[in-house]
């Protein structure tokens, strides 16, 4: 069963942004690139996190837009169905 707690974990953009910063700081180390396997894994992880955050941001923007449209539509039932 999907719960709001599960969704918060999956969609926790703040936590993902923190992970991005941590990896970027790690990558700034001159020794980071010496371990090719580790650096490749971390680079892939960074790319995946960035994609996830972009997706979360896009969804958040869509939700805000829909909320604003619902608010503007007032009691217009036809508009509510369209939204």
C-alpha cells in the first residue's frame, strides 16, 4: 500500500538536493577521479538524482498551476471538469 510517508520519502527533493551537493563536493576532490569504478558509479548516481529532482520540480509546478486554476475557476463546474 502506498502511504503519504512512502511518497514523502520517494519525492523528498530536499534530501535529494543534499545528496547532489554531497556528491558534487566529493567530485571536487582531486583524488575522486583516481578510483575509476567509484567515480563512474557516483557520476551516474549524480545524474540520476538530478533527473529525479527535475521531475519532482516539474510535478510540483504542475500541481501549483492546477491549484491556481481551481482557485480561479471558483464554482464553475464545467471548468472543474476541464481541469
